[in-house]
C-alpha cells in the first residue's frame, strides 16, 4: 500500500485489501473500451537486483524528463506507464516481504518495520503529478484556490479556462470510464473458471488488478494532460508551484494480498455484479 501525507495519510493507489471497495466505485462503460487481457501479466522482477535495475532506469529517465517541466512529464505517456510498473513491482515485493535491497540511493528508505518511506520533495520522481492534480484540484476549496493562483500571477483568462475545465471534466469519472470494461470482462473470466470447477489462479487476479489500476492511472494522466492544454504552460507552472509546496513523505506499507484476492473474487462472483457495478459507477459520472 502506498500512502502519503503530512498529518493525515491518503491512499495513493488501492492496496489489494481495498480492491473490493474500489471496484464498484471505479467502473462505467465507454466506447473504445479496453477489456481484460488474459495474456497480459503484471510486472514482477526475478530478484532484488533486477528490481533495482528497473528502478534506476526509471529514476534516470524521470530526472531528465523533469528538466522539461511538469507539463512535459504529464504528457509523457510512456514515462507514466514506466513509473506505474516500477511502483507496482516495488509494492508487490513489499506486500510479499521479499527483499528489495538497498534503494536509499534512489530515495526509497527502509523504515525498519516492513515499510519504506520516500521524501517526495527530494525525490519527486516517485510522485505522480497527474494523480496529484486529479485528486487535489477538485477537492480543494475552489474560491480559496483560485484566489491563491491569482495571487501567484495566473491570468484572468487562465483562471476562467481552469474553472471551465474542472466544471466540465471529472477525473473520477474518467478513471471510472476506463475501469468497467476490464472489471466486467474479468468477472466473465471468473465465471468461466467457476463453470469448469477450476480455481482462478492468483496470478490472473493480480493481472486483473494491475490492468484495472494501470488503466485508471492512464485515465488520470490524460485528464491532467487536457488540463495542461486548457490552462497553458504559464498557468500550469503556477499550479505546480503551489502543489510543490505540499510535497511530503510517501510510505509504502505491506497489505494482505490473500485477503485482497479473496475479497475481489467474492465481489466479482456476485450474481448482479455487472448491473451493480454500472449503477454504482453512474454516481461518479457528471
């Protein structure tokens, strides 16, 4: 589980134990939907050395990308996917209490209790600027936030475009839109296994959660990219200057994969899963 915050922690990505709760809240049908792919496996390094190599490769690439600014990082779909995969690999290793080696040089510090901390101000590559925008911009007081952006120099035109964008585009709905086809199609895979009385492999459930969460991550990135288009580079720099002052510490803590797998399968096996998922997802659609 990946959490971060100052006085209060927030969940940055649903851990396995929270997958059941997230399932219904992140599903609604769309055109051009991507369904669950049984051939696509979740990333998993063979050992600590391979994990470190992947983390180093990502960190080096992220450091170069940051030189072009947060807006350029948000537009870099491949970099976002690379970060997601490396973090997924790290978090699963932590969940299963596998050794990950000494990653302190990359900013990932062993806290001695099975958890790992990252100072995001010193190691911003482990933060997700698109996720930060998608989660915090809609949640903060719009009047106070706009006043602060104006004080920092955001033009009246950029403020108007920011207001219009947030009113017309919902980040949660975008994530929900990406998730339902994967959830529904995987529920049918589960029923297929049940029909022939075979257990659903754990690896397949991991692949499902991975694909669903990666799809929602990409949906948030695309939402943030369109936000950048709306407010422009200057407006984006002002928004980022504000959020950079909020950077704190991320904590990766182990969750219970077994509980998450069992709970996920139990929900997918509900006889009215598809109807319930669609109905509940509509609550987050503007």
